[in-house]
C-alpha cells in the first residue's frame, strides 16, 4: 500500500505541475524543438519497410516521400508516406494540441528536419508523452548528426511504454547512445521517432500523444521529484550502512562464533596491511574491465582506485571494532586525498571519449557503474568517520567528491538496465549519506528509471533479472543491496516490495543440485554457496527471515563482512521440502529428478526472449547435470572485446541447440511452451519458436526421468535446410567412427571449433564422453543417414572473464531436409550400469492417415521398464502396453512388471486396465488436447496431478472411489467429490495440485 500511494502521489504531482514546469523551463533557458501545433508543419510519417532505393530524386513514386530530403546521404531513397502525426486537442500539455501517433505497425517513422540545429549548449532533452495503454511496446528517439561522410550517424535512446496517461520523458544528452560517428550536438540534422528497428516490436494498440519537446540546461524532472513528500529519519552517525548497535552486535559475535571471528580476522588483516602503507593515489582514472590490449586508461588503475576506497572502508570499520586511532587516521588520509584529487581526474568513458563527449563514463573509472562501486565504499568510510573531520573538511569532501559523483551518475539514464540500477544505488547512497532529498527521490521514484521502475520492469514475475543471466542477476542484486541497506538504516524497508524480495528467492528455485545456476547468457558460472554470492543473502535473511535462505548461509563459510555486520548469529534448524521442477515465467524450464531425498539429474531448457546485449543466440539451449556435476555446459562469456566472445561464446554452435545453414540464430521473443509437466518420475517440457530462423519452426521436447534424458528436437520449414544438432559434454569423446578432417566455414561458432573432423553415420549410433564422474552416453535414435562432426570448443573459466584451460568436446549431428528430426537419449553411467533402448511397436487405435512423425521407444534398466511415445500429428488414440491414451506425448513406467507411473501431455484421456481418466476444461466444447497429467498407480490408491495451466474436470471410472484427498502444505486433506454419475467420479483439479483417490 505504501508503494502504491507513493506512485499515485508521483502521478498526481506530474499532472499538477505543468505550469510550474513551464516556468522552470523558461528560467532554465529552454530551446523549444516542437510544441506539436498544426502550424509548425514539420513532422512527416513514413513506412520504412516499403523503402525503394536507386530512384531519381526528381521523379518520386506516387505516395512516397524522399528520404534524401532530410538525410542527404540517402538521395534516391523513397518510402511510402503515412499519416504521421495527427494534431488533436483530446490530451494536451502545452498550447492548443498534441501530436497523436497511432497505427505504429505501419506508421512506423515520424521525422522532423526543421528543428534547432545546435544543441550543444544544453544538457537535457525532454518531451511529454501520453500513452493510452501500458502495453510494454517501445519506441526509439534517434537524433541524426551526419559528419558528411558515411551515413546513419546518430544518437539514440529507447523508451519502454510501461505507463498510461501523461509522463515526462527526460533524457540527459550524455545518456543518448552514440551510433557510429555523429558530427556532434552542434550539428543536428533531424530527429526520428521509430516504433520498429532497434529491437522494438510495434504493437497495434499503441497510441501516443507528444507535447512540449524541448532542450534545457537544468533537469526539469528533478524539480518534479523534489515535490514528492519525503522526510529523512533522524539517524545518529554512523548510520548509513551500519549503526552503533550493529557494531556492538558484531563485536559480540566475534567473541562467540568462529565464523564471525574469521570474518573479523580477515578484515583486520586487510586493515593492518594498509596502516603502514604510504597512500599514493593514482594520477589519473582507470580503464574498462573488458578492454583488450593497451589503452590510455588501463584497467589496473580502476582496480587500484577500488582498493583505496575499500581500504578506507575496512580501516574505518576496524577503528570502530578495535579503537586504534591509526586505523581512523589512515582512512581519513585516503578520503582527504580523494577530496583533493577527484575533480582533477578527466571525465572519460570506455571508448576513450573525454569531457563532454564521455558517455556513461567516470573520473576514477571508465564507466559510471564502476564509479558507483568505488564511491559506495568511500561513502561507508566517510559515514563511519564523519565526526572525525572538521566542518571545513566535511564541506570540501562533500562538494569535491560526493555531490560531483551524484551529478555524474545523474547524467545518464538507461531506463531498464542493470547499469541504471547501479546509477540509482550510487545516487541513493549519496542521498542518504548527505541527507539530500532530491538524490533519494531520484534513486527511488524517478518514473522512467528509479528503483520502483526497475522493480516493475526489470524483474520477471518469478524474480529473475530480465537480462536472463545468473551472473547479471547477482550483479544487479549487489548494487540493489547497497541501496537497500542504506534505505533500511534510514527507515525505508525495500523488502516490503514483493518484486525485490523475489530477487532473492529466484536463484533458490533456479539452482542445480550443486547450487549452480544455469549459465545462459553472458557471465561466468554462479554458485549460491560461494562466498561472494552467499554474502548477499545475510542482510536479506535478517530482514525477511525467509527459511529458504538458511541452506545458502549454512552451506557457505559465512566469513564475509556482510556476515559480520548483518548476519543472524544462530541459524535455526529447518526441514524444507526438496525443490521440484519449475516452469519459470522468465521463459525457462528447470527439470529435476532423483530420489525423494535429493535431485540427481537436472536439466534446464532456455526459451527466454532476447533481452539486450547480454543475450546469446541460443534459443532452446539445454544444460544437463548428472553424476554429481554439470555434464553439458553453456559456454558462459569472456571479456567482451575479445573477438572470441562474439565469434564463439555467443554463437549458436557453442550451445546445446540447433543451428541452421551454419549461421547464428536471430534474436527472438519468448518461446511458446506447448506443455510442461513435473512429477515423481517423469518431467517434461515442449517449446516451439518460429522466429529464431524465420520460415522455420523449432520444436523441442525434453523428457527427464530419474536416470536418463530423452531429447526430441524437430525442425520444419518450407524449404530445404541443413541443420546441426550440437551437444557439448565435459570429458573425452569416444566414438566408433572413421573420422576425416573437415574445413568448416568462417562463420560464428564454426570458425572456432578446433580440430574439426567428420564421419558418416548410416543410422542409429552411440558415442560416449568419459570424465572423472563416470560417463555420459548419447544414443542417436533415428534411422536416417546423417553426418557427424566433432571438435573441441572453448568454455569460460570459473574465475575471471577468460577462457578456461579445459576444452569441451562437441558433437554435431547434421541432417538436411524440410522436416528434420533429432531424437537423442542421454544416459549418465557409473560403474557397470546396464540399460537398453529399442523402438517400441505402439498400436494406433484409429484408422487415420498419419503424415507427421509418430514413434515410441522402450527404455529399460534395473530402475524400470519405460515406454515413451511421441506424436506430431493431431491427437490419435494409441495403445502402449497396458495404457491407452490420445495424448501427443506419453511416458509409462513398469517396475517388475507392475505399472507404477504414467505421464501424458496434451490429450483428454488416459486409461489402465482397471482405471480411466477423461479430462475436460470448464468450457462447453472442451478441446481434445486439454490435459497434461501425472498419474502414480498403487494397489489401493492412485495419485494424480493436473499439470495443465488451467483448471480441469477429471472424470474417473472403472473403480469405485472411497475417498478423495488433496495435498496441501505437505499434508493430505479430505476433499469432497464434485459429482458421481453412472459410476463416474468427477472432481475439479486445480493446476499443480496433487490429488489422491482411495479405493
């Protein structure tokens, strides 16, 4: 309720301050670009998709505009003219009308060239935008500045439409992304607003109204924010990140607990190393972490600046914990040194730009995100030693370090982005430190980028940071923790926001049995129990008491600074239920299987949408864990400017998925989940995507049992394709093939596959990877001829952003055609485990023409006798041993000849010898493929779980039911039957709920 009230307050204030904004703008020396009045007559609309080139500029085709009229480098380019902007008085902020932009799917470009050309004297671009719906579409504002050579040189920013009503969009000029080599803000040619391109997907219900587009020297947004009611809690210093009570508690923990004593000793050792060290701050700022090769600003200097700010923090803390004045004096020396040095450092960015041309840069570092990391530790130290400085020293420190850093961070606005979360944290921490209201309000409430904006737009419904990387999830979590810790000490508990709490619960749901997160997207492997990950949960547990955090803390060493300052002294004993398979709202399926006590097999299937530059070309990628370790890894990432990062680590071939025609996939949206089911024995997911290769449909079904993984990957297209099913597994690859060297193309992925060799496969075959944990056997189950290609690929090291020394053997199965099927069985093997897989002769019960693949396999071992059936046609009744069903997928297990488990996906009936379920949804005409069930068959009971995403009615027959129970909070509770008619027992089955029928 608190958050909603604050958001309402912001909207009301935004609406009510138009006049004051206009007055403030005039005082700030405004340069008006457009007030969207009809008499301006400067806006044109066109559809770029119908562009024609190479035509005579003097003879335009009817209904087209000449792009060369406003972009000289595009002479002879013509695009169909559209309605552009319509000037209406329905919603107005300034003047008589606003410019309505609708039909943005076709009316995708609006441009104006008769605008002010020199923007160099201004700092902020702003425009009021009214949106009829918050549909999560987006648009790009591109400001073109052609230097006279080449073409398409511009500054751009993209706006997410996540609001309805009026919103002030304000972007610092320094926050615009520079594309190619624009001449500069002094030479602006024209402005373009686009609903497509730049990663935008136009939506038919987008309707926007623009008004009062202007440039200002001072921020107008800050004045709006400053009107939000807010009062600082009176906090005694120290009180930014830790207070006197917590410091006393830390001392007590050191006396009583070994882990706290270890954390204290680490802190003391570091501080002691600095006490007698001569403080010589670098003469310049540092460089970019991902830079490769020599540079004017080496990253080593950035690392050195980090060391100094952290040293100040550690020394100041040791002064409070130990009382030795030498610690305080050395910390003060560092802070006072930066007081004199900071403003002498040149503002620069990672691309080598300096001064006003530096975008998202810093002074002590090359990126504003790094400037935040540096300043947070210095702010911690300054708060601890605040009373140790004279009033004049405090004034100089604040004016020469903290205010300039806050202003620097507020120069950039990246909207939904982990970078923006860091900027917010830096500005917010400084605001809480200096009791500066406008900084705190900026960090928390800025409507297009603040903390609450990030919680609404950067967190998926299940708690994953939207960029889809475990590494970047933790990267965002770390900076948000700084802001949260400072806010809590000022009386604002950000954990009251459910989205913020979910950031901590998500990794718990996502982890494999070793605590590692799947490594989709950029970043190295993340393990929940590693010190630098687990420490982030100390304050979260202190403020939420979430029991699922306890295993993370108990399985870590708890020797961190966070554990010392925020860690709960004694963690309670708990007995949590094991994690289950999950279909995550972020577009991933996490499948778990094993015994009741622990997960032994784990698979993750990636259906995430493209989410920005940290995404990889890996739709439908698979990661596989077995035999106590990751077997089939994702490559992770290395330094971004290393050509191998784009050439291999992001490539399709480097992942466990399919590449077509030796090219990368295209970025695409969220995969469509056809079904998902997670039971005691069988877990499965089926995903489809038709956009990663336009014109082709990817259709992947992964079924995980308690001892194998079956992968059914189908590619269909209206044309011939060559498809490579790629699989990478740690260890040594062994295969009974005659390998010949092969030359692969110089395309992403293929050019980096080392020592490639090729062989011909006549049909079914088996290959094996052997490593210290045992072996993984891949059984290729289809009978068609194929080519098999092998080689080794890179994988990222676990420490540092460099390739690991270990090369991972890859296997590519290559097939061509319009309809291609890869059916593969992966079996982790230890010792003398024996199994067998053979085709199974299923029996279709309907005489209908079958045009698409249908098949079944019998997979047997000491663990059970399984039949797995798949069908790419419409629903067809089929008999599988003692089971009849019309599902598209079915898995059946017998143990010692007795039926124990059945799973069906997308059907409406399943029956054994003495039981039958008929399934229908709550509509009048229930579809045939409505049901996805897990059925466990016992002598006197049947357990059934509805794994469809909608409520269904289950009609049970063939046996008389004595009682119906449902599982709730770990206990079976009696449920009343829905209806009993003609010996059919009917009840409503809610999604994900398990029911027990007693006989």
